[in-house]
């Protein structure tokens, strides 16, 4: 099986990335002859609604059971159904969704591959898996996962932009990296159609963004360039194949 990967070092803001995902969803709706699309948003407590104008859809949201996420979720009016709790036990039936949008979730949950397996299992053949996640192999990702939780809580109010949801857990298992997610897709028979790098870390958009960027550049220098400071986010458009002989979980 051939895995397609188109990579570009672009700096995208969240609104732009949302437009790319929305465009792919509208294209999928055309492929499905305009029928209603069933969409799962995993990480619905920490993200922006998709732009789905003129797309008939039913949207289900799932996320961890955390007070700060519950408060954020109550402000969303785009969800038809929702679940907060252990994502390994989320009520996801096989092949029930046309689109699964994973929004900054993979870097903050444990048992990441098991959680992702359940979401891929809930995706119909030919469906889209849309992922945005923080990359553990960047300077920003290193700082996020290396800081003690008490220090992250202390710094959040000073560094995060107004309205940002957090601080959220920083787990960063191996799959929360470009190499990790590519390996995962290869093992599951998923095709990566688009792969982009970006920069959108909350601290890089907050009131002390210059200090945050200086810290990231320092980490890049100390790591000998292994942890780049110019990007911190991965955006992926992934297809679950129609081929019944492919490994479908």
C-alpha cells in the first residue's frame, strides 16, 4: 500500500486550518451525493466549530470529563449529541461516522492509540480522519510536556491568550508526533492525503508571546536543532480506504 504525504512548512492560523477541513468535508458531501454527513468531533471542549454552511450534518462531540472542558462545552451550540468521560468507553459504534475530527486531543490523553483505534473503527470506509495536534518533537511540545503541572497552571494565566481553554493535561505519548502518527496510519492501512506544519501554541499567541518564542528558540539551540522552534502543530487529512482487503479496524 502506498502512503501519500504532501508536506509544506506553512504557518496557518486556526481559522485557515478550519477552512481546509471544511473544504474537504464539502467535497466529501459531493462524493456522497449530498446526503447528510455524520460527524464526530473528538476534543470538542477545546476547539473551534467547523464551518459547515450548507452542509447537512449531525455532529457528535466527545471529550474527557474535566471541569474546564465541561464549562467550554456548554457554550457550544453546534453539537447534536455529546459525551464526556473516559474516551476508551465512549459510545462509538463501528462505521457510524463519515468524518472524525480530532481537535488537539491526542497530545493530552493516555492510551492514545487505543482511543484513536476506537475513533477509526467508528469511521466508515472512504471517510475522513481530520487531525490537529501538538507535536511532541518540537521546542513548544517539549516545553509543554517537560514543565511540571503545577508550573503550567501557574504560567497559564500569564501566557495564554484570552478565551483559551486550559491548562489541559500534557501527556504526549509517542503517537503525538509526525513520525508517530505516520507509523500509526501505516500500521492501520490509512492513507495520509495531506500533511501540514503550523504554529498555533497558546503561549505563542498570548500577551508574552515574545518570551515564549525566545524560550522555544533556546530549546532549539540546546537540542542542536532536533526540536524546531518554527512549528509546533501537525494538521493531517487522512482517508480510510474503501478497499475491503485493507486492514480496517
